[in-house]
C-alpha cells in the first residue's frame, strides 16, 4: 500500500483548520485499522487463540453517558476481519438536537506482538510516524494498562492502550468539567476492568 505522508503545510493550503482536523483523524483511524488487522502473526499461538470481543460489552452506553453527562444514541458498532486478525469498534453519539455534540468510542483488537505490550507500543508509534511524519510522537500516559499513549487527532485526541495481548483505542469528547483526555482515562478504567474480568473467565 502506498504510504500516506501527512504534510500539514500542503493540507492547510487546501482545507480549513476544521477540515485539516477531520483529515488527520481519518488518516489516523485508517492507519490504526490497518495496523490492528494486519499485524504479523507468525509464531504467536497465544495471540491467534484470542477470541473476538464485542467492544460494546466493554464500553457501555451507561458508562459513556455518565462521563459525557448527556443522553446518547444507541451504539454504532462494527466487526472487522476474523480469526486471528479481528477488530471490534463501538461508538456513541449524542442526540442530534442536543445543544452540544459529544461522542465516545472504543476500537479493540489483538496487537500481535510476541515481545509484549512495550514492544507493541513502540512498533505502533513507529508505524504511525512513518505515515504521519517524523514529528509525530505519542504522549506517554502512566497508570493506564500495561502501556499507554495519547495523540491529538484534532477531534479530542485518542488514548491508545496496550493491555496483555490487546490494543485498545478510547476516544471521547470534552465536557464542561473535564478535558477529553480525562474523560478517556475514566472510560478506559471501566473498559479495562471489564476486559480483565473476561480474561479471568
């Protein structure tokens, strides 16, 4: 696949700042899906054996409404791929006639890194840097999962978490009381709590 280099100067000449944010977010989401679904699975029996999980069972509407402080619509959910290369997504949006538009979402899948979460994080950041430019760098976030980082995609940012064999990407709008990152951390703790319970079953 041809590399999609992110050139802020070139993009700014053709689109507004809001359009720039949406384009960067779209590129980031595409790269994320490709990385989640096309990781190397050689010699990874433990990862290959991971059954798919419905992301909406980890990120519930109740949790999202509590954090976003607003009524949300029914989730938009999708399942990509299958077997050892699956991806599950779950997104919640505020009701269209609400004064404020708010959203929350989760993208989940196995990361396919035999050397563990830290190596998976490094590989993921390097892959995004190759697509979005050498200046790209995620902000390391402590005390969330085995390894976590945050990136401002122009639409509130996305919190990427590596927990065991999984990679999770949590997104959320800001609220009157919290920044997007704080809300993402709150949702991530709920999601990880449920994921750990599933792993124990």
